[in-house]
C-alpha cells in the first residue's frame, strides 16, 4: 500500500547542469547527489552502456541522446513525483535541451536549480586533456570535438524560467 500523498511527500528538486565539456558538471553532480533522498541520472553512463559502439560523430551523439531522453523523461518525472530529488547529469547547454528539462519540471511539479558552471575554454580544455590522460571518463573528446560541440553552447536566459546558480 502506498501512503504517499502530495501532503506527505517533500517537494523534490530537479538539479540541472549547464557548462562546457570538462567544466566540472559531473563533479558537481556527485556533490549534489550526496544530499539525502537524491539520485543522479547521468547521460554519459547511460550512453556508454547503451550506445558506445554507435557514437562516432556529433550526429550519432544527437541521435542516441534523443532516444535516451525520450526513455528517461517518464522515469525522472516519476522519481520527482515520488519525492526523490534528481541530479540530471545531462548537458543543459542548449535552449532545446533546457526546454526538454523544463517540460520535466512542469510535468512533475518539482522545484528546479540550474547550476551554471561558467568556466573558460582554456580551463575546460586543460581539464579535458587531463581527464583523457587519466582514462577516467566514459568518453574522451578531442580539442577539435570540444570546439565543434562548444559552437552549440548557449548560456541560460532569464526567460527560460529556471532558478540559476552560477559558479565561476
């Protein structure tokens, strides 16, 4: 028997991460998920498990990520509606991605925090090279891939409706 009613469930928060490759999104996700009743849903881990052999280009990533987002949305909504806060370690780096994330907020009724890591390209590239050398990440992007993907990055705007927390 489920005794969870809207009155007995604490309002959950959807934590979103915006920042360029190697800006520290996953590191921040790990810190945020240490909070009680909070889980992380990480795009890179799911993509690596489901589609690693299929992703050879940015177009492949876009295709696979779209499938993953479609599958994850009802799951994340369900977690939030159950009172579990979610750190969605998917890049909130484009308006289109953030629109998908806002749809989750609206459907679930959860609070939101958009954590914006405002880190320079130079710092991100240095971290990326170090991460690639360690072999500790599911994907090893090159400098050229960083440049290509960064072209699509757009800062969050106030009219998107998120509660933004900026990190420098």
